[in-house]
C-alpha cells in the first residue's frame, strides 16, 4: 500500500510541477513540498487516506484562478498526446483528488510558463533549469532518493519525445523502482539503482554519466585489447596497445568464453540491467567495451581459437583511452584501389572538405565512413556535394510548454546543392558505433540519389540532448527532440538501417580484413 500511494504521489507531484500555476510560476520550492508531504503519505493506512492527504495538499496551494485564455491541445500536426488517461481513473484517485487534478488541467493558462524548463532557441529541445543537484549530499537520505526517482520519471513522462517507444510499462517502472531506490543501503547502491531505472528508459543518450565507475565490472585496468560482440560471441577485434596486446597471448579473432571461471554469457546477463541502450547491438557494444575491465593484475581467460579451447593467463593493465571507432587507419582522406575515394569523419575538418572533394572528383565512388563520431558537424558542408536539388532529409518533433507531454511535428532540415556536385556513387558506412550526430549525418547523406548505406544498425539515439541533475550530484540527460525520416518513420531504438547489411565475421577479423569497406568497394565497382 505504501508503494502504491507513493507511486500516486510521484505522478501527482509531477503533474502539479508542470501544470499548477503556483508551481509553474516558481512560487514554491517544489522539491521541499514533496519532502514535507511524503511522511503523511507513508503514514496513510489506505489509498483513500493518502488521496485525502493529496487533496488537502493541493488546497494549501491556493484557489485555481480561471484561465483567460486557456491552453488547448491542437490536433493539427500532433504526434504524441500527453499521457494523462490516469486522470480519468476515479478508482485510483477518488472523487475529490480527481476533481482537483481535472480542474487544474482545464484551467492551465496559455502563457507557456514553465519554471523548471524552457525550450532552446531554434532547436526547441527542453533546457532544464532550477533542478538542484544537492551535490553536498554524498549519500542523499531516503526522501531525496525518492525525489531523484520522481524527477527522472516525470521528465520522461512529460518531456521525452520518444516516450511512446520505451518498450516498458512506465507506470510499472515507477512502482517497481520505489523500494529499490528508497532502500538503497549506500551511495554506490543508490547510484546503481538509479542506473537501472534509467536503463529501463532504453535510450542510449540516457545514462547516469557521473556514476559509470560503479557499473560492473569494477576495476581501474583492462586487458590491452578491443572486444566486440559478433553473433553473440565476445571477439578480440584488435589491440589497444600493440606490444602489450601481443604479450597478452590473445590474438585477433579469439572468442573469450569465460573470465576468471565465469562464463561471459553469465556476466552479460548479470550486467545487462545497468547498461542503458536504445537497442541490443548498442547494449552489447557497451558491455564489450567494459567486459575485460578488472583490478590491475592477472586474469584467467577461457578462449576459443578456431576449433580449439585454450586457457590464457593475461594481465589487466592501466586503461588506454582511445576514440571508439571502427574506421580505417590513416589519413582522413585516402585514395583506394580501383579509383575509389575514402573519407572518414572521425578526423574531418570542415575547412578541408573542398580540397577533399576536389581530389575525389572523377572517381568511381566515394566511401564516407561514419563508423565513428564526427570530429566536426559536416552535414551541410559535405552534404551540399551530394545533392543536385534542395532535398529534405528529416522530420522533427518538439514539445509544447502549454501541453506537457505533447509533441508536434515540425518540418525538418534540407540539404541544398553547392556549386560543385560529386557525380560518382556514394557509400556510407555505419555500425553500432554510429550514434547521435553520426546517425543524423548518415540520415542526411542517405538523401543523395546516388548514396547507399552499408554495414549494420546504428545506436538508435538521435536528437539534441537535454541534460539535468539529481540529488547527490548525479547527472543524466535525454534525447530532447524527435528525429524521424522525412516520411515520419522512426529512428529512435531502430537506428539507421543499412541498405546492404554487412556484419564483420570472426574469420575476417582473424585475417585483418575490413569486410564492410570491402563490400562498399565491391558495390562501387558493380555495373548498374
């Protein structure tokens, strides 16, 4: 009963935060209001008594003045309606509380006033403000831990453009998370429980970015290798340090099946709840990058090499931090065999694009490698060479301050042709490393009539990010605007799907081949 009543409190508190004029105008310290009313909710003997507490609490905020003019919910271009069906649940709320909430909703003014956020200029993603971090509290007490959960839950409920594709019962997440967050025994447990809540939102952008050090596995060191999941296998894809990697006894193409006598499959299953990701390839991407972390020193591995099972003793060494990329080593621009130009975006500079495209002129094809994160935003600077007429490549959705939880369609951006056009085939390389700006760039370049996308599904997390904090100095963020194909097909959780799917193989890694790039070169050489 306490959990159910607290869940109702969290929903009512969040509704009032974004709808009641006393709160939206900043006249109450709304976090402290939550802390003051919570003991009475906990002490309530049943649902009816808790609802009476909430009714009296709302009455203490003062009379609701009839709005003039009142906000409306326009139907035109509406993509996502506010999730307010629960206001019709008289069994949940009781007559008095239900009447309170519906009266507040009917009388919301059309002034777009929100004390806790504003919309960013131009982009219109939420910019959260007046959300104290309470970072002096290393281990916030139970009330502030509850506040962290309610703050995150309601930001998703009202300001996340992809709320409809969470893939979870968001109300159920609230109820199930209350006891685990409130009863967290110490700060690491609190951080892990909030990390688990955030992971259930299924957005690669949303993580507990201040607390990754408590996410399993723990340790300051790693094996000197890169690991990648292929077909469910944890495969050594290369070395982070050539000398240390070779000394480890591991070879590219080795499959790690157990670490310190624990099967990798069991480790993945145990750690999965703490890895926030929009889709499974991206979750496995992040687990792979941490799989071989541990205390500095010896590690016992069970590996599969070709048809043999081997035991290997390797060493965790201080971590070598490098950019996450699967692109080709060497210069940003390269000429490949067969009259093919290659351009990778991990090191591209806008100022160099004209000379790169001049060098690429007359080639059979251009490979644009976005298996990385672009070093600079080049959507329009490079995209102008790929189209011959103004071309729309995206649709947006954006929130409505008068109607928290509503999202509306907005016409997207366009590529405009420059004076020079690239006439050859264009192959765009993507995989699970491609995220956010990488996905937006791929979406834009796909609009070229001569372009094809090769590789595998991207991370499925696009849209300008909106950061915010939570008690204890915790920080997270959400994808702040919706990014869709021009025909309104989704990208969130789906990612940018390739025209030609190519996934590296263990045999290819063992042989040192880049099978995705090879497929792109073959496609360029193929006669139309």
